[in-house]
């Protein structure tokens, strides 16, 4: 009996495409926002996209982004635009960047007890406008309320499958561990956002502590860039899969 009569049919060999490399973007970085942010954008936002940075502040995020790569719409409370009430039409934005004050101390109603006084004045200048109104709820809940209200507004202005990049840092508030990044992933899922990616940024310098009696929690020296994607109405966040955001030619925009 010939071999061909008994041998199973030859299996087609799968040809792997792509090339071996270690030059991939990793999830954890040591350094600063200005170096990491352009890499987050490059991975998740197509060139030419309309990107609204609604808490633009001093524009640190954009310092190392090549000019003209995206169409940046910059706004901030300090220049008169509240990220919870944006002047953009529904579904008109490809990607949105949100980095509000992440420490409850910067949102306290009374200016005398607000964080960022004295030797911490630089913190207030970099992280808040100093014009935040008295929040409806106190402590860490004020931080979450701001993020979630801004995310709801982001959902309105983003087009379907649009990208929302959220900067945040966990905090211990009133002796309670608040894992802001977890709270945001859960809160934004309820608003119709899929958590598409997560980056951890570790400070390269050691944080100083002015008066330490007894350490209770680990001192935080890391923050996050969370990357969300808008799940279209009627689709389940739990079943959504990462989708490439196709660039929209300028001519196709309203
Ligand atoms: C952490 S800083 C942003 C820093 C910014 N990403 C940068 O690269 O320089 C927070 C910013 O949120 C702004 N802000 C606070 N509340 C806001 C609100 N309700 N709407 C818009 N911006 C707000 C502050 O004025 C401040 O500039």
C-alpha cells in the first residue's frame, strides 16, 4: 500500500505575519506625563483626529506631541469652560482628554482649608484653577462626582467608538483608601465606556513627607492614564471588544 493512501492529508502550515520586536509600548513607565502622554495618544488615537483636552491647564501633556499631528481643542475652567458643559455638538469629537484635580483637598469649598497653600502653592497652580466652586458632596466623593459628570459630558460629545483618556491618581482621604482608578473603571462602565487600556506612571523622584508620625498606607508615587472607548448606545459594555477608531476625513465632518 502506498503511503499516500494511508497518510492523513498534509496540514497547511500557518504562516505567522509580523516581526519579532521588543519595541512595544509597555503599560508601566517611570517618568513624567509629558513623555508618556504622546505615546498613549499614538497607540490609541489616529493621526488627524479631533482631540478635545477639556482640562488643558498648563498644557504639559502636549509639550512633546508633534505640532499638527492632531487637531487639538484646548479648554479649561481657568479659561471659562467647565468640562461638564462643553461647547461642542453631540458626536463631534474623536478623542477627549480629562485630567481634573484628583485630590479632594483641591476641591474643598473653603479657600482656607483647600489644598495647595503655602509651600504647596505650586501644586495648586499646576493641578487646579483655584476657581472650583463648592462641590455638592465632600471629600473624595467630590473628586468622583467631577470625573463622572465630565465623563457623561464626554460621552455626549464623543462619536461612537471615540476615545476618552482619563488621568487619575488614587488617594487616601479621611483615612480611607480610595482606589480612584478602580472606581472610575466601574463608574465609566455604567456610563457606557469600555476600559480599553491602562498605563501606570511612576514618579522618578521620591515623595517627601513633611510630618510623619506613623505610616499607615503606602505613600503613592504612581498615577494612571486610563483609556476608554465609547460603546454605542444599545451595545453591552461587557461584550464590547477593542475596536480601531477609523479616522474621519475632514470633508466628512459636519
Ligand atoms: C491636573 S490639572 C491639568 C493639567 C494638564 N493636564 C496639563 O497637562 O497641564 C487640572 C486642571 O483641571 C482644571 N479644572 C478644574 N475643574 C475643572 C472643571 N470643572 N472644568 C474644566 N477644568 C477644570 C484646572 O483648572 C486645572 O487646570
